[in-house]
C-alpha cells in the first residue's frame, strides 16, 4: 500500500540566512495536516572550518551560532504537532548543539525531546592520516589541519528518525541528505532503490538553498520579476512514494515558484547532469521533467538513479596565514583619478606585497588579483569610488603594514579620502579528496536529558 506523501519544509539555506523564515514554513506545515519534517541547511564548506576554530577556543562552541534564534520561535509548535527537525547545524560540535536543543526545550517548558546526533564525518584524527596522505601526498606534512570532514549520506539520519528522534543534529552531511533521510524513514525505501533515492535527492537539492528556488536569488528586475521579494517565502516539497516531488512555498509569503526557478536550482552546482554524485546515489536529470501544476506549485518528475559511489568526498581545511583589507572612499569631481593615485601610492610603498586592488564603482567585480582589467582600463569619470586593497601573507606583520598604509591615506593624500575601514582575519585554505566509503563509519546516538 502506498504511503501518504511527506512534506519537507526548508527554513535555512546557509548560516546567516533569515531567522524568521521558519515561522511561516511551520505554520504552513501545521495547516497541511500531513507527515512533515523541517530542515535547516546551515553549512557551507568554509563554515565548518570556522566552527572548528570556535570550538578550539571554547569546547562548548562550534555549532551554528544562531541555533537559539532559529529554534526558539518554532520548537514548541514542532513538538506539539509532530513536525520533526533535521539539520546540519551541529557543524563542528553536534553533541554540544544537541545539548543546547535539550536546554532550550527545558527553558520553553517542553517535555524533553528525543534528540539524536549523527557523527562519523570528522576524519581529522591520526587514524585517517595514512588515507589522507595517500590521496594528498607530502603536502599533508606541511600544513596545520583545522578540519577534515567527509560528506556523509542519509542512512544515519533515517535510522535516527525510525527510532523516534524528534530532532536530528548532524555535522557534515551532503545537503540533499537532509531531505533524503526523512524520506527513507517515512517510505521505508531500500538503500538500492536507486530511482527513488535519486528523485528524493534532487528534491533535497531543490530545497537545500532555501529561497534560491522560491525566487530570491532568481529575481532580476525587468527580466525576471518576482513579487514581494522582501517577504520571500521558503520552500516546501511534497514527496510521493515514487520519490517524485511537488515544490511550493510557505503560505501567505512573497516570492515565486515556477518552472524557471525550479530549473535554475535543479542545475545549480551540477557538473554532469547525467551523473550528479552524492554519498547515497548518482542522480541523472537528463530526462527530468518540470511541470507547472498551479501558481507556486511545480512538479519534478523523471529523475533516474544509478548506484552510489564507492568513495566519499572529504574537505580538508588548513591554516593559510592572514588576510587583511583596507578601504577608503573618494567622491566628487576627479574621484576615480584620486582613487587610482591612492592605489599607486600603496603599491609603491608596499613593494614586495601582492595586492588585490578594486575600484568599487568602476572596476571591481570583473577585475582579477593581477589587476589586468584595472590596468587596461583608462580612468573614467566615476564620482563615487570605494578603493579596496587586500593582501594575504603567512606573516601577520606584513598584513598589518597594509592596514597602516591605508589608514595613513587620511592625511598623506590624495585629497578627499574618508571612511577608512580595515580588517584582518586568519586565512583558511582547502584541499579536497576522496576516501573509501568503507573507512568512514556513520553512526547516530541519542542525547540523554540532563
């Protein structure tokens, strides 16, 4: 007998996404009166490395810094209406995040929820060094690793939900796994039912970036018009037992879901449409069909699946010295000429440092680190220019030299400069490789109430 459809609502597409999105999504899920899961996708590649640095400084930190603000407004309603929560907001410290969820429930006067933690993604320990060395070579001996994490699949998420988890907290899992895991648990699919796994994976791919599929990142005035983008709604997918899905958005919100928004997100970050590789399945979207069923209601059909790969992707982040940047504004007649002169002054006083120079308002987005476009472009008539100069170096003292020189432009000229801002931060570098699936064990456990 075919099981009822599963609703998956997405309330975040990255760490730093809108904090009020979940309320409209949860309100819609409650109204629909169907099995439902709320997901938060809060990890980009670099986000986890930054979280690991925070954990170094504080053993109870290292998870999503906005966790409280994301969950506090909706946790009670989710618990009362049986809406499960699945997220990678555990980042570098899933156990600490799970403990905070339990504490938050207690503060709200809720019964202790069943919170499961998914682990196994961290491959930074000595046990994995031989495998990493085999893939990355001698460079591994010359770097100070900040984080090394494998992209886990959906199996542990699914098993935790089967065992009654109300909240599942993960670290690094593949983004679509946040959707596939609940679908696996709900429909009880086999792990080699490749077509169904691929279809739910692509539903997760549509959901993983939040408002990208509901018109936010799609909006382009005069070309791609989206109503009420200021109140863009976040997506909700209705997944059928076949794995096919219908994508919509939260009720009473702005934004837009149509064939165009779905197609753009469907192809987002896909290198080979015939072989979108994930830890759970290889998806083929070459024969996929996108149909508009009604306003803000679009079906994705026809995705096919192939057996999952034998290896898992691993990102290794390591300390890469320091990055500093300084900015100063020039306005009025001759502003661009003065900004170019200021850039020349910095280049002459900082000989030996590689500088990235942008004339924001004239030459910036399309420039490059070598400055070829800026040098090839004659000074224009820009009257509102923000000069940005950046450098990266292993020695922080050299980075500080740049900050000092930008600040000195206040009185050392050229004329009319103001609004100086400087900053410095630790730089992270990344290496990627593949490790054998058999070497990485994904597992889950439940956190006990304190």
